[in-house]
């Protein structure tokens, strides 16, 4: 630590005055003063004595030059004691003014008699300043010591204050630059950022956050509560969002992430973590990213994979469905060709027509199967009007071989409105649910089971129930069956993606997919979809 500056300049034309000050401010003199004070006032003798470094100037101009030189040399004077009159040179007031020009921090004591200058003259010359004291002649020994000690200490404290202020200014400049960089990074990110302080007040919301949530300037101006309400009101399940927020505020050390589904169909990934500094939690960061396109791409890929897997599982049955009509088409054609032999009589015209009708019927069935497979395989179909009854019949047609050997189909169709959506994706959902229903029933027990398909309306929704009387699902598995890759089937019997993808598809259509099941008694999968069009013609229930 730098020693305090105790350099004192005496400016007086009387050399005896210089000697007096040396006697007063030298260590021996100060010790004598302290001893005298102890004797008079009963105080203890101080152990340490302040050592002043004294310099002398006998004219005002000399004193000014010494102040200037000391300042330039980096060893400035802390205090100057200046006589008011120093003929033939400049007086004490002029000397003080010029010394302050050379060193504005210099503390000054002007020694004056009552007749030298009035206080009004001094104030008029320098104004009211804390750098100047008046010492009336003749002066007291203790008074001189106290003035020298107080003013040099004041100079040192002022120097320290300026250094600290400069350091604070530099720190502030660095902090401003750091904050500007941090803010620029916050604004440059593609993610929405929200920082909430320990008092649950919002301390920062970046531009992307405002854009993602569509926050208006009016909402921002209304305060934190309105902003939070504007965010939560856009979420499909606002109660779940509030519960998660409460959980993290009651567990400030925890981090977590999940996904939010918005009412407009977007999907946000949400991540939150405490904001820590020096080991203490000072708030919470909420981070939001729009992953709608990523989820759509992932779903598209998963849909194609599951569709191909479903077609693979159905390949043998579909081949059988095509092979049966193709067999009797070929048989009828060969029979007709044989009958055209001139050595054999032609069959009656009615028989020929019957064989051709049978061939046409078989080819028509093949055409229907191929058409339905093409619908299932199509991946770029735009949304359009969908008749649920027709779509279910197509799915039944494709899965016919799988269903026929498991259980009879019971149809209970009401007249329901047209819905808007993707025939391909909805057809994939129904096909998956039908296959699951069939596979829940043991092979060879068809007379004892059934698969029931019902279509009905509930308010503004169309509802499809696909029920089976198969093995059912254990209660502990009901919450997991919609998780990706979860399956209760044997290895190789499924990908574990079917129900997860089906729920995503139905959710993307603004609907829901739910399950009810009793172990050993069967399962009902319920698809609920909003309708948009006129009522389609009902199909008579067929058992």
C-alpha cells in the first residue's frame, strides 16, 4: 500500500516562519506537543508520529514553480502554507491562484493578519472552496499541527476517491460493454428467452420471445401478469403449464424441459433452469424454441416407416386377397379359350356371359385392393374432404385377410358429416387400429369373438369406436401404449410406433385418440375428429 502524501510547501519571505513550521511539524516537536496535550488533558501519548516532508519557497513565484515541477515529477505537494504578503513579489492570493492553475488538487492555508485581507475579498477572489483555510497570525502550535494533519489527510482521501471513481468508471464501461454483448447475443438467438427474478418479476424478454408468442406492445406495457396470461392462454393445456411453473418455483434448484402444444397447432420445446451466480440462485431462465417443422418432419418419416411396416405385415394377406379373384379370372379365361376349339362345341351364350361377369367381378376386386393400397402408400396427399365410412371400408378391405380369420366385423354406422383431413393418414390410423384389434384376438377363435366398428356424432365431433373382445390391456400399461416404441406384442409383431404416430396424426387433425380396456375382456379405441361438412349417407349396419 502506498504511503500517504505528507509533503508540505511553506511559501513565506520570512525565514523565521520556515523555522517555526519545521519546529512544529517535525517529529520531535509533534512528540512534545502530544506530551503537552497528555499532561493537560490526561490523554495517552501517541505511539506513532506523523512525519511531514517540508519544502521552502521564499517568494510566491518560486512556490508556483515548485508546485508545477512537483506535479510533473509525480510527487505533488499535498499542502501549501502561503503568507499573504511577500514583497517585492506577488501576494498570497495571486500565488494561490497560480498554484491552483498548476495543481488543482493542492490544499492551501493562507497565513494572514487581521489587516491583510477580508474574508469577503477572499471569497470574491476564489469563491467558496473547500481547498482553502485561513490561519490567523499569530498561530497556535497545536492548531498548525491539526491543520497540516487534516488537510494532508483530506488530500490523500481525495486522491483515493478519484482513483476509486476512475476504477468504477472503468468497471462501468466494461459492464456496459459486457451487457451490450450479452443483449446482442440474446437478440441474435433464434429462441425465445424469458428471465424471471427471485421476486417472480420479469427482468428480460428478448425480441424472439415476443415474436414467438405474438406479444403486443400494449400487453408489454400492462406488466408481467398480463404478459404471462397472454402466453398461457395460447397453450392447449394451460393448467398443466401453470402446474409446471408452480413446481419449478417451489423447487428453485431444478432444471427441466418438455414440449408445449399451442392452440394454433404449433409445438414449442420449453427448457428452464435456475440462474446462478456465486452459488446462489438469482432467478429462472425460460427458453422456448419452435419445433413445429422438426416434429412435422419427424412425424412424416415415422408415418412412412410405420406405413411400410403395416404393408409388410399385410403383404401375405393382401397377396391372398388378390390371388383368389385372380385364380378364378384365369380359370374362366382358360375355359373360354378351350371352348373356342373348333373340335369342341361352343357353350351357350348365357354361360359365356356368366364366366365373363365372374372375371370382371374378380378384376374389379383386384382393382379395389390395388386402389386402396395406393391410397395407403401415398405420402404427399393434400388435405381434403373425407367420408369416414368410405375410409373405414377401404381400411377393412386392405386388412380383410387379417380380420377374417380372427373375428367377424360388426358395423354400426350412423350418418355423420364430412370431415376435413388427409385420407392417407387417417386411413393409416384406422388400418393400424383394425390390425391391433385383430391381433388382440387369438387365431382360430373367430366364433367366440367380434370386432365392432361404430361411427357416431357427439356435438360438433365425429366419433369412431373400434372395439374388440380380445385379450385387453393391463391397467399399468394404459398410460404407456402411446409412448414411442412401447409395445405389448411379441418381438417382430410391431414397431411400437403405431399408436404413438396415430395419436400424433389425430392430434394434427384437431382430434383425440383415447383408449378403454379391461384385461381379458377387450379394448375400445376411440377417435374423435371435428367435422366440417354436410352429413354423408348412412350405411346400413351389417353384422
